[in-house]
């Protein structure tokens, strides 16, 4: 009787609710993937933040420190394998060889690519030498993030390029450039139509990464979707992000106090493609933490609302995740593997 009632025409919403319940319950109870600690590395960093980490071939780290409340403290630092600071690269500012509001960093060979909010990609040698600047002018947009694919010779910028002059009508989100000459190639992916309809493009902030197959993954802060595109073979995909604790944002309405909206919104702030996984991070309102949403290679969400052991700040070449947490007078970088948990009999 129950099945016939649920399947009866006119009640499709019951089927949808059942699907969401089974999805969330199955993932919460089944725990298909788990984080396992690999190693910890302390950083001798008594002040500042750790917002992004790129492992170096030497065993050390390239660290982006990007406090947007105290912008002048922003810096790019190199740490050795023991966690001691070796040097700074560049400095805060608007002159050539500086960066103004660090939005993201990437590494290609011995070249560090630094993206800032005023539409520049500044290049440095790993030892700190200033190598040049790429101004993002044609097309022009504010940079939100950067991902580098040295194997295929490209880098990608996240940023809103309006499709109809104004951002209110939506944007192209990801933009491809050649590494060898830094020339623009093309743009991919568009704003979620639902976010456009709700007026949420004002909250747009596009994070990007590249997986081992050269596919670009992206998230746009107000949209609960993981986006993926294969620049080599074409094909754009969108996978819904499910959560039991975070709720998609409603219509923005007439509010112009964007800071207050940011503080009260659930925003998908970061994405990391590590090994076979893509991990999206939802930041909770009021600095109350974050949640990890994990997808497999087929775009299936295999973990919902994992509690992270710190801030997700990067990945290793082996496909492990890097988390940063403040420890005493410094910071700690914890490397974790993400792997499928063995099935439990009886479930």
C-alpha cells in the first residue's frame, strides 16, 4: 500500500523527499570514505594565517597568508621541510612585483603564479625573483582563484565574466590560459540559473582546481553545485551538493548590506581535486566551522558533511589532503589520506 501511495500521480514531492532522506541517511550511516592521518608538520609561524599550501619538491611548503581584514599583513612565504620559514616572496602592494589582496597561488616547475584581486597574475621564481606580470584585461574580470596544470601547459582563473554586460544576468566562471605565453584561450561554465534567478550573483566567488586527468573542477560560493569541465574533450557537468546541515541560500532580495548577507549565508568557498576525489568545502555562518562534501570520479557524492581536522588548504602530488590548524604559537600542517572505507556487513 505504501509503495502505491508514494507512486500515485500528484505526489512527486514525496518521492523527492524520500530520495533525499535515503541519500543523506545512507551516506551518514555508511561512511563510504574516511580521512586518515598520514603525518603532521609544525610551522614556525607565530603570527598570521595559513590559507593555502603547496608542497615543494624540496619537502617544504609554499604558504599563502591572506587576511582580508588586515590586508597589509598578507604575504607569501616559503618553509623548509622542518617547518622553518626560509624566505618571503614579493610583498603586499600595487606596484609590479607585489600583490594586492592575495586570491590564490599556483606552481609550475620553479615558477610561482600569484593571483590577486585587481586582475593580475604575478610570476616569481621559487627563490623570490620577480619574473613578470600578466594583466587580465581581454577578457577583463576580478580574479577569484587560480589552478595550474603544468602537465598540459595551462592555468585557469576563476572569476565572473558577465555574459550580458552585467553580472546580474550571470557569468562565465572559469578561464583558460596557456602557461608558455600566458595567452587567453577560452572560457567555460556559467552561473547556476537558480542563483541568477535569486539574485545571488553578488555573492559569486569562484574557486577552481585541476584533477589528475586535466579536468577543471569549480564551485561558485552561493550555488550548491560542483562543476566540472574537460578542456581537452569538452563536456560540462554539474553535480548537486547535498548537505544535512547547510541549506542553499534563498533569494537575496533588496538587501545591500552584503557583509551581513555573507555572515549569515552558507557558502561553498573552496574545492580541491585530490586523486579520485573532488572535495567541496561549505563554510558555516558566523565562523562556526566548515563541512566537507566528497565526490568520486563519476560525480557521485560519497560523503556528506564530514568534519574537517582543520582548514582545507591544499593537496599533495599523491592525492592526499592538507589541513592547517593553529597549534600553540604556530601552525600545523596535517596530511590526511581520503579513502573508501570497507563495507560493514549487515548494512
